């Protein structure tokens, strides 16, 4: 972790006199943000006994990091126990309380309650139901934490980002030649870009993308949502959700954005013909459980597939650009390829929606 403050120096901001065992943890994300498991030797009045130390992105101001923690606290106050608690920094007498510590370079860190559990790529029907019930409770809590002004109605910001990526694919395509000198990761991603280009040609190529980019999404209620809730960020023990982790991307959008992100990251039940039906059909039972807690309008339900379709194409576009054009470094190349492969799997599924799907592409 070159360039990061050594973990003991940061850990002492929370445990100034307590000896702690500090172990590096793999991150579910691909940003390279440092993550450690912290196990204090002795705690008197603090529970639980295990915590996760994580760094925010290097450019994050402390005010923004604290705002994320206020959202998490609001969800916990609403009774969503799967949201981890953030431990308060041990501060000097008279200092304002905070759950964020900064290192000498101004980078923000958090000390979050550790929760047991593992992510599930292909949830059982019961796991999917409990996950969407938890997500619905989070959405309700975040809506109520937004104040008395109520949600405003507008086209979802997520669509503007996806449409921009779609236009990038239309302008540049995926058939462009690659350089001769490639790193192993670049060579593997270039092979996947050729496969993606072939799938797009089978689906109608630019005609399909142009129709998708031309869709005008409806105005829907906007509120604070997670924006990066996918299968790696939900932990299960058995059929119960034990943690919803990594809230750093939270911001204003439609709850349909979270539903598209999560449902699209799961492998559907074996009994479902995923290539022929929409996410809202594949995961219909789980969505009914969500709607029992937070109603979904017809427009929000249609947005789930629309955002997923554009997100698949846009996600591939971003990965191809980051790896092949910008030559970005990623600490775990295998995780990059797994992410790209998951998007490729969904690309054929996306093409099925151009005629008669709930995404509204006709």
C-alpha cells in the first residue's frame, strides 16, 4: 500500500491506547482503496470487537465523507441493522465529534463495524426477497432523512450518464484495432471487446444502440439512493442479509437505479429463462416484497430494465476505455476480467429487450 499512511497510525485515532491486530482485507471494489480488519485486544464498553478500516477516495473532502456517515446513521435509526455502524474518533476534549479521521495527506478513513457474511452471486428466492426488503427499508429511511421538502420529480440522473456512454459507443464503436504491444490484461480485454462487437452486430449494431440512446425516460421521484449496490456489497448468513456495505457512492437518483444495479448483478434462478424475460419478471417475487414496503410506480418498474440495458453497454464501454485507451492500473486484474465477463453475459440478455421488453424499446 505505497503512499498510504501505515494502518497503526490511523487506527490510533480510534484506539489511542489499545493494542490492535491489523490484517489487510481484499476489497470488493476495484478502486484500490485500502481496507483492513481491526481487532482490538481489549475493549471495555465498545462492541463489537471487530472493525473494518477503509480509506475513502484520495480526493474526498471530509465533509462529504461525514455526509455519507449521516445517511448510514439515519438508516440504522430507522431499524435497518444490516447497515454497519461507524465508530466515533477519539477526539480531544471540546473537539466536535466525528466518525472520520484524516492522515497527513488529508485522505479520509472510516472505522466501521464488522459484520459476518458472504456475498451471493446467485441468490435463492428467499435470499433475493430478504435483500429487496432490506433495500426497500433503506430507501424509505433515506427518503425520510431528506427533510420535509419531499422527493422531486425528474428524469433519473443515472440515465444521463448511461446515455453519454451509449453515445460514446456509437461514435467510436468496438471494432477499432488495438495496438500490437499489449499487457496481459489489455490483451484479455481486447479479446472481450471483439466478442462484444460481434454480439452487438448480431443485435442490430448501431440501430440497437441508437434506439436505446434515443429513449426519453419518464420523470420519477428522486431521492438519496446507494447507486453502487450490487451482489458484492450485500452479505448473507444463510438466507438473511447481515450487511449492506460500501456506501461511498450514495447520492441523488431514482430507487430504480439501485434495483437495476442489484438485480442485474445476480445470476437468475435456474428455472427462469433469463435471455427471454426482463429483470422485473425474473425477480418478480422479490420485487413484490420490495413493493410491500416501498411502492413502485409503473414508470419506476419500467426503468429497472431500461437502466440495466444501458448500464451493460455503458459499463463495457467504460472498461474498454479505461484498460485499452487510458491504460489504467487496477490492483486485481482477475477481478476486472470477472466484471467484464459478467457484463458480456448480460449483453445478449439486453438485446432481447429491443422488441417488446419492459425496457420500452420498440
